[in-house]
C-alpha cells in the first residue's frame, strides 16, 4: 500500500487543493466524477433494498470486522463492508459515526460506486483491484474532506477474484499507517473464512488447484466481466455471447459420461477447444474442463481463455507439460492432445451433478429475467395472470393455473395476513401450452375452492410455497374436482407446486404449477423459484388492482361532476356527448352544462381544463360548481367569466408562488331568452359556437375573444348578443373537435367539416351528435371532446302578458285587476289569491323603492306561472323579520311563503324581481285562517 500522500501547508478548511498535490489516478477519477455531473456538495446515492443479510460474504466478514472495530476502541473509526457491486452490505462504528454516515446516505444498500459518489477509497479499490488510501482533500465530496479513508479488497482464495472491499474511515488528524496494515490482515482473514465456508467436497477439489496455482505458469479469465489476462500481459476480450456459449458447453461436458472434448466456433475465425479431464481427490470425484483457442484448426495459436468454478469462483490453470497441438483432419473432430500453460486454461471444475445443477441454476436465472421483462406489461390482472402461466410453461411446468381473490378482482383492498380455506377465489388463468389455446377448459372465470388440508389451503394459510403430488383419478368428483384442472392434466399422478401471490403483506391469490408424471418432481430450489415468480406476478397484480381502484375512483369522480341528465325544457331541446381521448382512462377536464335561469331563460356552458387525470377532473368540478353558483346570481355572461378569472388568478397559497391548476382553462358561457329569442354569450379563450339557422345556413357566431381563465389580467371580458330564429341549432364544443393530431392542424378545414356535419345531418339531435363525432380521426380524438347541442324555441306570444305603469301607489289595484283577468283567460283562476298577493307586494315595493322610473309587470306561463316586476333601482331586496309593533316589512316574507321560488336579476338599468308558482289544481288551496296568518309573524318566545 502506498504511504499517505500529504498536503504541505494545507489546513483543515482547504477544500480545493492544487492539482499538483493530487495523484494522477485521483485526478482522472475527479474528471470522471465531474463528467458524470456529480454534485460535490452532496451526492444522491441509489439504495438497493433486497440485500441478502445471510450472504456468504457477510457471514465470512462479520466476526473479523467486529474484532477490527474493537481493536480501535476509543478512536472514532467506522468500518464498512461493500460487495463487488459497491453496495454497502454491513457497517460498524460508534453511534456518532454511524449517525454521520446516515446523514451522508451511507446506509446498508447504498451504492458508493464512482458513478454515484465520485472519488472514494472503495471506488478506487474496485477499479484498481488493489488496496488504496484517499486522504482528506482527495475526496470528491466536500463532506469527506476531513477524513482519511483506506480500503482493501476481499479476494476469493480460489482464483483471486474480488468479492468485495472493506473501508476504514478515520479523522484525518488521527490516521495512522498501522491502520492500513491491520485492514489488510483483516481482509486476508475474510478470504480464508470464505474458503472455510465452502462445502467439504468443494474444498477437497479446490485444494488441488491451489497447489497447482502455487507452482505458477497459468493464466486466468474472468467470464463474469469478460476480462482476459495472462502472465505475459493483457489479451483480447470475449463478447458476452461467446462467454455464455463457453460456459454452457463446459457444463454439458462435466455432466456428460461419454464426451471428452468439444469445439465452439467464435467470431474472427477462432475456435475454442474444450477438453474434459477426470478429477479424483479423496472421495470427491469430478471433472475439469480446459480451454484453448485457435485462429485456424490445428495452428496452436493461443487466444484468450478463463478459469471459473461452478459457483462463480475463478480458479487457476492446471500445471501441465506443454505439448504442441496437432492438426486435425477436416472431417469429424478428434480428441486434441493435452495443452500446456502456454495455450490452455481451466474453464470450469465440478462434479457431474454440479454441472446439472449449474445448468438448472442458469435456467432459473433466465426464467426470472424473462419474468422481469414480460410480467406486468399491462395494468390488467387477468392478463398478468396469463403472462405468468405463459412464462412458466413449458420450461418450469407443464400446466399453470392462477386463482385470485374475488375482492382483488373487484379492486378492493385485500385482507392483511394469510387466507383461510373459505376464501372466495376465482380462476383467472389456466395454461398448458399452445395446444390449450382457445380450449374452454381449466375452469377459467369460475369460482375456485380449496378444502382445508389440501396443498392449496396449506399454501394460503402459511403464505409459503408447498409441494405435493396429485392423483387425477381421486379428483374426478366434487368438491376436490374444483381444485385441480383435471381436464388439462390427464390421468395419472402428477407433481404439484403451489405458491402464494403475496404483495405488501397480503395474499392476493394462488399460483399452481403442475408437472405431468413423477419423473421430474419439484425440488427445494424449485420452491424458491416459484416463490419468486409468484412474488413478481403478485406485485404486478397488486399494481393493476390499485390502478383499477384509482381508475374507478377517477371515473366515479368525473361522472359525478358532469351533469347526469340535461334538464328538460320547453324552450330548448338539448343533446350532448363526452368523448375522452383515452377511452380506458376516461378522465379529463372538459365539461358542459345547461342551467335553467329565471324568466324561462337557460344558461349553456362548455369548458376545458388543461391536462388529464384526477386533478383535471377535480379542477373541472370546481369550475363547474363555481359557474352554477354564479349563474344562480343571474349575472351577465361577461361578469360570470370575470368572476371565474378572478377565482383562478388567486393562488391556492398566497404565501407561495403557486399557480392554480385551472390556469389556462377555457370557457364559453351563453344565455338564451325565449321571450326575446336573443342569445348573449362571452368566451374566455374558447372556440366560438356554431349556429345552424332553420334556412340551412351554418356559420360561426362572432364573439369577442377573451383570454383564458387566470390569464385575463386587466383585459375585460365582453359579450355579444345575437337574435336566434325559432328552431335554430346552437352547437358549443371544446377544441378537441378541431385537433387532427396532438396539434391543431388546419383549423379552417376542420371547422368546415363541423359546419358541413350540421347542415347535412338528420334533424334528431342525437343523430347530429353522432354525425359530428364521426368527423373525428379514425383512431378517436387526440384530446377530450365535450359537445353540447341546443335547438331553441320561442315562447308563444299568447303565453306572455306585460304592462308598464307609472311609479304611483294608485296603480297597485290596477295591476292586481289586470293580473286576475289574465289568469282567468289562461284558465289559472286557482292562483288568484296567491298571485294577487305577490303582485301587490312586488308592485308596492317597486313604487316605494324603485326610483322615479316606470314599473313593469310581466306574466309568463309555461309549466309554471312566473310573475316579474321591474323598476329602475339597483337596490337588492331582502327578507327580514319585522318586529311585532311594525306595520310593514313583511311583503317579501309573504311572497316567499306563497311561491315556489323567488329572486332578483339585474339589467343594465334597474332590476327585475321575479316569483314562480306551480299550479296545483288537484289540491285547491284552503283559505288561511286570519289568526294563523298573523301568528306567522309573531316574535319567538
């Protein structure tokens, strides 16, 4: 180990030393760290959460590093153990030191590789494969510049591969070279313990290779990284596919009883020659596979090679005498002669069974890798279960069935803990290969039940994989017949493995794996593999369940925020469509509404909130509620939009610089009056409405263009009025109808298509909605579409009666008499008393408080009777409780008692107070007793 580099004249506060004081390898590491964009003030370290606490490395290192930490008792040191991937797997230190490590995110599972942490002792060890010390200012992170960190690699005694590293950190002023020597002794002890932890039979086989290594004259190849090396220097690399082919062929040779050699063609006209040699050491019998490389057959030109043990260890070449390779005949290959250290390396060693186990282990890893890629490709629980079954057949099972809880399929939260035998399950997948595709067997989409004591019930109760054998002859009758898919298994005895689908502390269901016959029974390793496959599938199923629940909640929210049914009005026929851009998500911010107003008028609204998802739907609901509230105040369209803009412009938290999610929303607000047949509308960044007249002319209504909500500033909104002939069609829509793609495209062309769809459509409003929707692209809209159609009608003249009187108290009696006569003409004499009272009170108030202008009286008859009194005053009327001694103040109270509803709306000059009554001829009103009437005004108490 190099002596500690010193920094002459540098104090503890120095953070950026001169480049000349830094070793070249440190400078190179700094440059790499800077190019990676690592922040010297604090790096974000990835943390792996599935470390194995019982790994061989931890078991070998724990007692050694515990003694190392105790050796420096009283000195503030911390000791960390990292694996070969630079993940911290364990650590030791005083509470204060561990607290500092926590603050720097140096926790178990944290990756301290140079890619994330920058220059450190561990990253230098793993890159140089040798002990290394980083002193104070050489660290890349500023938080470490007061420390001296020394690290040494932990090597496997067989092959010398680096299995990890140990780091010892100490304050810079307390660093001592003796600490580095003690650290190296500790890592050597860990290496010896790694060897001791090997099985007895592995140990016997490996000792012979250790003696061969001591004699020297060998080379090594790390198949894990593809790095080839010889004593004479570096050699070319093998690509990953070549490394895999060599290992697979070596496993086949070790497991074979007849083959002794094989040839593997490689890229660049090279051929790898593999030779199997028998090994005997004590009672352990095995085989070794050596490899040599030739550019052409028989040339003997050496190439790169390796030495790897079955469990991943790299072992040295057997020391054999050098014999030149002889050329082989062009026909079938013959056994090559023994190769010496100049051109042969040991590739793999092990017992014949070990080769089989190694092949199966690689198959399991391959299956897990495929599961990681294919499982959960869709957020659909049924499809995820099918993917699990398709992955496992035929490599792991001949038949797979998957059952899920009924509550999980419904999107509900699964019960915590284990499941009992009475759990309600449903079969969602049964797969026995391509031959079973489309076969309506296996009980798919049927309830599945497992009696207590069955392997399935044990699996659900324990939450652990179980194995068993099943005999189909005993399963032919219920209830056991429901447990296994007898129709797909066939007759005989079969192997069964059940694995629970567990995720986040809950069991979601069960996966059953079957192998026909008993020639390949499930073993202990298969339990672990099935458990891992089921766990991965369970996470995907639970994600799909959560998505379904949230999606259902989003749809429920959106549907509750949109109008369930448009109101039925005699003066306006309505139809609507809502077309989401994503039919599966179905959640967006577009909305429409139709709001009945006083005087038989109706407000028509269409709006569009930017964005998608739950927040857009919630924001849409907030704006729609605000519009309905403002509409109830009988405000003018431009005033409604101004109030909306004001609402959106206010940030949710005035202390923070936040923006309302509704910022940029658009809205079109229109009011239609069936008496005057006039429509008044204003828009905030919204497309103008389209109009189809009874004569067949389709055009856009010219409206002043206001800014979107939240962006209005001081620019006012303006409205415009247009006279609509009776039976005109008004179309209001969001901009999704104008988009041909994610952009707008040719707006004029799209507008022309929309107007044409109005002109040539069926008169029925629902058919017109369908025709307008048919103008969208074949793949559906690229943005949410809200469409509202309104066919307007005029209120017949014989249903309207109006008069104008001077502002004089003498006209009250005349107004009452004219009202009585009009009610008699309309056949509504049963409302004489109540209507006379309402007219008297409203006209009297208009004369007294309405200014000097004339007083207007208007009666409207539809399904109800509406009485309106207008004056030139802007004073708002209100109900108050009059005192017992007061003679007045009860007029509006009486109006409220005798009418269904009442209110006031304001005009450019003056106001109108209105009251609505519902005729009830089948229940004529009884005359109210005088004392009962007076009692309504008594003060309580």
